């Protein structure tokens, strides 16, 4: 009931804010997002190029799944022109139940997307995720979120005798598309009283997004991919063998391991460039500069934001041209004046509703391999290592074919189920049975296996 009331209140506010498409000679563009990141980009661009645009922004955090109900309700009432969608639920708007609202970049917005995608060398997995059921692009991202293994140099020397990225890659089976050598490395770490990862969540993201199939099969049934089911045993081994510090991601204990202040030293974390820039760097404390990046054993991606427009907005001639230009600048412009270049080189310094902000200057991996090839990815956090040497190929190994529109919700249920088994609350069989029942009860999705 509280969620329904909050959505109704949000719609009343939105209706008053976004009511008119054109006011006092201005073109109103209504943007919905779950952080201030995309709103900042759009605001910066329209202020410089489109003084006639009246940008209206609604930011609703994804906490407790609050963003999607607000977005969906606003979309149903014609209040959305552009919106951002995160990897955990973007499929809903590209291929799923809400995809009919999403404008095709080429047909509806007039973007020469086929040529621009090739010219920019856009990562294939981001394209796959952004395509609708007809194979047409309706959304693209700006980040590259292919994952690598981010390890502590001092700890690597203790365990392997070297902190060289190639040596560590060989030790953990980097690029082999197999976990065999990684678990051998976990045993070596344990012999040195080192945890190979902080918690099972560090491995989950690599397993989840390297699985062959997603949570929903072609018959719209719940499907547990063998790689994902194996996570029960992976998590149990990490816990029982002392191969982790038994932390849960996004908790204080997890952050403490980034500063090597946990129960045992931790070798590393699986993640994309954003994990370095926006999470680890701020929590590393005295270990800042004592990290490096190398190949993950398996190709995966984690996170990312896709930018979409509605068909309703594309039907408005004035809005269509402006929105197409904004989207192209954010996602496809591989020139030195595009968003991607400044984002990759740490020269993008802008915060929504604040303006120029010199504190926002973090280098990040971007969706364009062409941009990263001409950019400087060296980070002090990595002791001067160029992160693009590993994050560019990481994007090539990532696959976006295993996502569903229910990932945000089902992942949460699954992680809870695995945790109940690992901590001894339930047997593996009961944990899986209860997981399937939870999905059926909450999402009305029957299980296939």
C-alpha cells in the first residue's frame, strides 16, 4: 500500500512538473533516472547547445525496487521522454513487458546507429542488451562494465611471489573460461592465511553473468542454469574452507577488506572499472596504490546504464531531433568532444543541479573501444597501470544474452537462498525448493527444473 501511495504521489508531482510539452517557447524534455549521473550529462549538454530546452528530471533510487514502479506509472501517463535503465532490469524496457514504449534508435529517432556502432567499436554485449525483440537497438550504454580481477599487489607477492599482472593471471587461470586454476589458487592463498576473495558475492557476479542462460527460459518458466546452481557449492566451499572472509557485498566488512583491515588479507575482487573508481578507491585507505588488475578466469560483466527514449517523445518532431542528438553524444560519439572521451580520460567534471565540479574527474572504462584505444587509462590506484589494457578485452568476452527483466528480484531471492544453505539454516534441497516457491509466489513464474 505504501508503494502504491508513493507512486501516486510521484505521479501528481510529475504531472504538475511535466504537464506541458511546450511552455513559453521552450521544449520540455522529461527525463527519468535512478541516479544523478545521466541527468548530469543531459543537463550539461542541453545547457551548452539547447537553451530552448526546459529539462525536467525525476530521480528515484533503485533502493527496494522503487524506481521501476515510478517510471512505469509515469510512462503509462505519457510523462516520460527519456529514461535510464540499469542492467538488472533494462531487459524489461528493451525486450520485455515494457519494451513497446521504447523508441528504436534508427527508425524512430533517425540515428545512423549501424554505422556509428561500428565506427565507435561499441562492445557487443551492450548492443545485445539494448536490442528489442526485432533486433533493433532501443538503448545503449556509455560505460564498459566487462569484469576483471582486481588484486592487491602485496598480497599477490606473498602468495605467488610476484605482483605482475601476467603472472597473477596465469596463477588464477585468467582468460581460460574455467574456474579450475582459481580454486587451486584459493588453496595456495589459504596456506598463506589469505582469503582469495572477501565474500561469495565477489564470485557471484562473475558466475551470474558468465552463465549460458538466464533465469527465464523460452517457455517463460524459471530456469536455473547449471553454472548458477553450482554457486551453492562454490559459496559453501568459500565459507567452509576459509577461502573468504565471509563478508556480504555492500557491507562495512566488505569495504574493510578493500583496506585489508578484515580478518585475513584478501587477494582481490571481481569487478568492472567502476568498482575501482567509485567503490574501492574510496575505501582502500593505506592500500591505495597497492592494487593491480588482470584477467578474470571467465568473461563477465556487472552493471551498466542504458539510455532510452519513448516512442511518444520520438513522435514529437522537436523533441525527436534534440533527444536523438543527446543520446548520440552520450552513447555513440567517439570523437574527442564526445561524452565518452571525457568520461574515459577523467575530464568530465560536472554534477547534476550543481554544474562544473572539479571533484568529478574519475577515469572510467567506456563502451567504445575506439575511445579507450586513444585514451589514458593509467590510475594512481593501480600504481600507474593502464586499466584499459585489461578492461578493453574484458568487454569482448562479456555476453549480454543471459539477462531477463526479472534479474533484480530473482537475484535477490537466489542470494538469500544460497546464504540460508551456507550458514546451515537449510539443506541445499530445501533452499532450492524454497527459492522456487518464492519466485512462484511473488512473480507467478513456474519452475522448469
